[in-house]
C-alpha cells in the first residue's frame, strides 16, 4: 500500500488535508495553526513530493522525516506535520479496521469528559450560561472573566469585574462543577498573581495562560508564584518545550493541541512526559469536529487525561461538512467505534463551508494607542 494522492481543503477556519492510497483508503487530518492556515497549506504542498509513493503505515518514520527534512521550525511546520500525522493514523485505523485509540494502546476510559466553552460578557450572562451547562450535563466549564475594555481598566477595577463574573459563574454552576478561567495571555505577571489571589475563594480547577507565552522560563516561574493551579501549553509544539516547562516547575496541567503539537504521534509522547511529573493533560481544541475527533483518540489512550475542551460550534450547521462517528452525550463523548479517526468530508456541503480564517481578529489597543496583550 502506498500514498497515491494528496488533497488540500480550506474549510471554515481550518486547513484540512486528505491522503489517499493506491488501495483506495483515504485519511483526513487538520491543523490548529489557525493564525496562518494558508502557510500550512504551502508547507504540506512541499511535503507532497516526499509523501507520494510512501507506505502510509510508517507513521513515526514519516513524522521524523517531515519534521527534520529542512531547516526552520515552529507552529506552521508543526501544524503541517500534525495534519499529516492525523491523516496517516486515519488510514492505518481503516486499514486494520479499528478505531485509532486501539492503535495507541487501547482505551483507558469509556467516555471522554468535556469542559464547555461557555463565556459571557456579564455576571448575569455567566450565571445563566453556567446553569444551562449544568442542566445539559456538563461537569466543567471554561470562560474568560476579562471582558471588553479590560486593557484600559485600573487593576482594582479589572480584578473586581473578574471576581464578580467568577462568583456568578460559581453560583450558577454550584459546587459540583469544575471552573476553568481562561485569561488569554492578557496580563503581566504581577497582575496575574493579584488576580489569582482574588479568585482563590472560588476553588478554580485552574487558570489558563495568564501571561504571554514568549519564554518557557517565565511560564514556569509564574506557575510557581500563582496561588491557584495553572494550565498552559496550547501553543507549544514539541516534547522539548513541554519537558523544559515541566522540569522548571510548572504547570499543573498541560494543554497540547493534537492538531498543532505534532499530531497523535507526538502528543502521546507529551502526555507521557507530563505523566512523569504527575501532571494532567487537558487537550486544547476548539476549531472543528475533526480536531475534536482526533483529540478523543488521544484522550482515550492516556492515563493522565482529565478533560477536553469542547465548543458547541462543532454542532452548528456550518460544520455539517464533517460527517462524524462521535456524538456528544451531555458532558461526555462516548468512545467512537468506527475505524480510523471517525470523520469523513461531505463533499456536497463543502460549498456551504467557505473559508473564513480567524486571522481577521481585532488586536486590542490601549487608550494611548499602544498594542495591548493580544490573543
């Protein structure tokens, strides 16, 4: 069996690749390098010359070749490698007629716990969102308490507003739901620590990415100083970054994205490194049902998984282009039994999923015209 064809798709906010073998088996993968999906497409086009004619079952070998075939690395390259890696696993699962989680060592659990992205701009909105999430069966939710105009607020106002939103969320959710606060890298270290102190009474599951992720050293240092548990790593791409982060003392939760941090091949290794530090894995994922499906197979196969990020955008009409074997039940996704990843493209619906990249985001400015910490 050999790879015979490589196709590209820019669908919604995502890049998708499909590999087809000379035996007629096809596999699809996606990239979470959502800032530059067109760049990922160009990198995969360069990969094509190597991939055509290769045995698709040699996944680790192909990972090493693609990652090391030329100088210069980073999120674009790793996003491209991730997409190919997921597609290769999809082919291998279909070839052996098993779900991918069977290829990764079998399942450690029977269903995947989700935390719902449930943000809202006011305490009242978050109270309602939390109540609705609990009623639907979710046992964990994630939200950003730093709402519009945060960059121009005095520290006391910023913290007060955040506390009011978190307090309302806790009231709506009750004591049996885990709260994850996502700060989107908006704060300086000192403000982050002050906010962490203020939110301690609400027993957060963890706070995610309070500061910019420019250095691993600073990320580890802030984890040691925060009074609440910390999670980060959604934009890290390699085992070497995660190892350095953990050996320097932080965080308590790592957040690899299967579609960015080297696919299933590499994220399985990241999870093992985290396990050696008694660190739990909270998979990052918000772009598409294909990314969700790939994450589910990793989540099922590792012992230190805790919860997977989930957006109900997966269930909206613009994502009907993805025909999925998995289906959410309340706050969980039962393990899919379909061979491979468990997602196919519905070609009839591709015209209804036009490319709308998230690169058109608004960069927040302060009142003095300078650039605030952006997403």
